[in-house]
């Protein structure tokens, strides 16, 4: 039974009333230990009660044993991650033996290991049953052979999807992402949005008026057996193996140039250039084999559905998301795509080669061989307007001036976006402005690195996807807490 989630003021009251219960040496350690001190400051800013309406329905409201305060459990998990623990068992033992940790968490009574796991299961709506059996060879070696036969090299993407798959997803999410409302990860995503993303936006770390977001995936290798474990007393001859991560599969890690067993961590993030801060606004975990082009569509749709206040002007993706359906979907949502050209898939280094009236920079060329001058964008017609360089005084003379146009305004050429949404938009592909916006995409790589390495997702001893995603969300919250601390120093 849970009737109340403690707030910031409750936490502050605990810190004030219970500090005298620490010994002199513990109070000294609390002030001298940098990680203790910084965690204490950050937790004072965190308010889980902002998501009370999401969390309370996960518990019984009448009868039963009183539940542990979810705010205490959340601080316990966040501090566990900040202090570099990868095992819940080891963490609970450490927390119970250290008064400073208990004080920072906000409770002298540290919940048991089983209570920590129960909290994960409530948030993720998944209670893994290791008695569920699967066929032998569920994670087929055929996938590894397929990847090996493709002879992929380091930094090369595995193009294991077709345009039909992205087209189906585009149609699925054309209106909204309500079709995914029953996904088990929704509660964790909503909590992250309520207690981290929205507060960061409220204090100005995310510029909602001219928002640039970026998305990218990264390989998450897990410590689980690819082959499973044979159960001797299995009921049938077909279902004979137990897998600790039945939802994981085999994918291609282009950064290392190897196949791997696990998941794909995908984030949509914002870069605050003024403070040099990278902030995740949406996090998701997919199977290792799922291509980023497919995840880009679903993750973007789910984010837009969840936080309609943060509507991006631009979204940046690498060449793995160079699919026409993604461009079409983003433009339909009034978002300008900033996506790198996939030279390997498109077979040309010059994307404008097939347009005879355009040069290699995608700009119309006059009869005299001079580039025409960009003169704005027509939103109503979705077209970029170019004018005569001679009439605009960009060149001194033109031998075709009388033949081309007798108007004082000069000749006008419009390049319509519908000609090719991948190349033509308000932000011209490959232009200096395009490159400046695309620089923001590196924020996603830094976010993935922080989650996987700084906050130890790669080192976790847990196995299945639900627990990995829970700790992914924790890492996202911790990144926002760090950003709040940095912003406070600059204020």
C-alpha cells in the first residue's frame, strides 16, 4: 500500500533533522568526499513527487503492508550508479553499513535487495520468469555467418532493412504514437520526462523556441549467455533452454567492427552550446539487430507524443537514417531533417549529380556559369528561391543579360522540396548553415558514452532488457542532475 511519495521539502526536513545523528567523523567525511557532497546537492533538486500521478497507480491504495517510499528507492538507485556499483546485492550491503550513504538516500532503513528489484519490476511492468523455456539455438549462429559473409568493416553500417519497413513505420506513426501506448517502457519514459526533461526545460537548459535535437544508437554488449542453459527436466523436446536475456539478439557494432549479443541503446538529445551541456530528452532500448533507421522513426514519434511542448525545429541524424520515409515523416511533423547523405547506399558522392541545372552544391547555375543567389524560402510553396546574380549586383556584367530576362527583378528559379525531400528543404543539404546545425549531432555520441561507460551500463551484472532500460533511465536522470549543477555554477 502506498499513499504518499515524499517531496523535496520532506527530503530537506530529513537532512535537517537527522544530521546530528551522524558521528563527527561521518559529518567530516560527508563534507570532504566530493562524490557524497555533489550527490547531496543534486538530490536536493530532484523531486519525484512531480511524477506522483504516474507512480501511485503502480501500488495498492488500500490494505496491505505499507510500501517503501519510491523517492528513497530512486535516490538509492541513483547514488548506486553515481558511486559506480554494478550489483544491487553489493550496493545494499554497502549502503546498510555506511551512515553517510543512508543519510544521502534519506532513510536510515535501507530497503532490502528484493525491494529494489520489486521497484524495477513495478516501473518496467515486467517480472522476468526464468522458468520460461525456449528452443535450443534461439540466437541462431546464422546471423553471425550472415554478418561475416557481408565482410563489413569497422565504421560501416549493416543495412539490414528495406524501404518497405520504414514506409510501414511512417504510416503507423503518421498521426501519432498512440498505437504504442501499451509498451512496457512507457512508465519509465514518462517518469524521466516529468522529473528530468521538463524541469531542465523550465530552467532554460533546453531552448524550446529554436530547438535542435539529434538521435543516434550505440551497441550495448551484455553479460548474458548467447547459447542459454539447457534444462535437464524440460517438459518437451522442443523447449529445452533457459535464457537470462530472451529479448536480446545479435547485431553489428560498427564502432568496434564486430558482431555482438545484446541491445541497441538509442537516445534523442539536445546540445546547449552556451553552457556546453548535452541533455537526453528521450531514451529507448531496442534489439541489437534493429536498424537505426527504424528506431529513428519510432523513437521520434514516441518522443513527440510524450512531450508536445518540446517540438524541434531541426532533427539531426547520421547516414544510417538516410531514408526517404524519414524525411517525409519529419516534414509532415513540421521538422526540418538534417541527415547525412548515405554514400554507400546511394552510390554517389555528389547527391545533386542527376540534376543538370544544379551544381555540386545543389545551387542553380546561370547560362554564364555563375551560381544564382539564394533569396529566401517560400513556406507556402515549400520552395527555395534563387535570383539572378547580375541583377543583385553580385557580378559586374553578363553576356546573356538581355536574352535571359528583361525584367529589372531578373530571372527567378525556384527549387521545390517535393522534387526530392532528401536534398531540398529550408536548410540546404551541405550548406554552411546545414553543417553548423549538423554539428549538434555529436551530442548523441557523448550521451551514449556517458550512459554506457561513465554510468556503467556496460558493466551491469543484470541481464534482461527491462533492467538495462531501467538503469538507462537512471543514467539519463543523473546526466540532467549534473547539468543542473553546472548551470547553477554559471548563474
